[in-house]
């Protein structure tokens, strides 16, 4: 039995079954070779993708950096323009031409001259110092009495950003004939000239000096009869930098609303105070009304704004009152708008 088992083990058939590298299985060996080539191809392909991804990433980073730099330069140019306007066209209310005081000349005077006594030409006899009197004559200097008097520091009084302005409209008109008013408010965060163009598009992309810039200029609706229609609309961009009407949406906060109630509108003839009636969120499809059909229509419109207001009205509104609405974009929803309806108070 054992001999038979050993014989079977040594048969050619058994040997062929045990040998995997037998020439009778060429396909198997070829398949392994093909599979190996496929894996290597995938690895090479993946390695080739990495440089492309790196180049794309660098392009995205470069473009983002360019956009950030362009935005910074754009805002810097706009700031420079409006700072120059403030310096050139806002006059001082109380100019002072006080002469600079000069230090009076000093003359040496003796105690006798001071008290009206005759001056003696003889020198008084000086006592001789002895060992006994040395301790009495020598006196240590008091640092408090010998130190020079302290010079009081003079600091300029802080400038109130909401002080009454003196706007030089004559010069402003020469710089830009479209100027119609000056707006001041939000604790001094808004302090800009207001223009009115022939359309509602030009000043969205142009500064007061008419240079192209995305900051734009505050402008009145082109169809408005300024302060004559029931509602006068003033538009401005909601800039991320906070410029123009970038802080107008701060009135969503009750604290900001109650701490910054003063808004002033300057014209060549008068200075008006605007008191907030309604703070309203809206959309880009909001219907704006310059004039109402009659008293009932006016009252319905004002009541609707008051009902939507984020805060209670600070002043009542009646038919015949003039309203100024400050309008900007808002990010509370897509294509959002933000309106502040104000009553124009008598100067």
C-alpha cells in the first residue's frame, strides 16, 4: 500500500499538478503580468494629477490675493477722496486767529526795588563761619522747592463727530454740479456729500469726483423732487469696510438705535434734523413710493412701515410731513434691502 502511494506521488501527473510554473499554464502567468502593468499605470496616473492640483491651488490663491489687494486699494482711494472733500469743503464754525503769546522780557530787580525801598550801594557784612555756626548755616536743599515748576500739558479738546457742520456748498457745486446736500449721522460714521444724477446707475460706480470706484456716492433717486415729494430716497452702498452706508444696518440693534438718534441733512439753505420713524427690512423687489395719492393712501403706507419696523417710532408722522428714506443693501436674506424712514423736522 505504501509502495503504491509512493508510486502515485511520483507520477508525472502528480508532478504536473504541483508545479505552478508549468508550461501548460502560460495564460495564468501572462494574466499576472498584465495585472501588474495595470497597477503601475494607475500609480503613474495618480502621480501626474498632483502637479495639476498644485498649479490649480496656486492659481486660486493668487487670484484671491489679487482680489483682496484690489479691494484694499479701491477702498483706500475712496477714503482719500472723501477725506480730501472733508478737509476742503467743511469750514470751521469758530475760526480763531489768536496771536501766539510771546514770553515777556525779564529784568533783574532787587528786593528793595520790589518793595519801594532805596537801593543800598554798600554790600552787607557777611558773618564769618565758625565750627559752631557751620551746622546752622549749612542747610540741605529741599528737592520739592528747588525743582523747576511743572509745565501743564495742553491737549486739544476732542472733536465731536456730530458737531454742527459748516458746509461750503459754493465750492462743492464747482467740484460737482450734481451735489444737492450733505448727510451726517450714525455718530459720525456717515459724513458724506449727497448727489442727484440723471439716472440711478452712474453713482453706484463713481465717486464724488467722478472717478470709477465700487464705493460709489450717496445719491438721491433721480425722479425725486428733493424734499418736495412725500418721500425722498437716498441710496448708498453697504460696503464691507463700513464706508458709505456700511453701518446703516447697525440700526437693527436697539442699543445703536437709542444711542444714535441724530441724523442731519444739510442743504445750501437750511440744516434739517431727521428723526427716525421706521427701521424696515425689505427686498430688492420692494415697491418704493415717492408720492401717495391722498391722505388715506399716505397714512396706510406709513402705518405699514411702522408695523414692519424693528423699533418703535421716535416721532409721529402726519399727512403733509416730508419723509427721507435712507436705503442700502442688507445681508439678512438674498437680495435684501434695509430702509430707515425719517421725518424731516423743521430747522
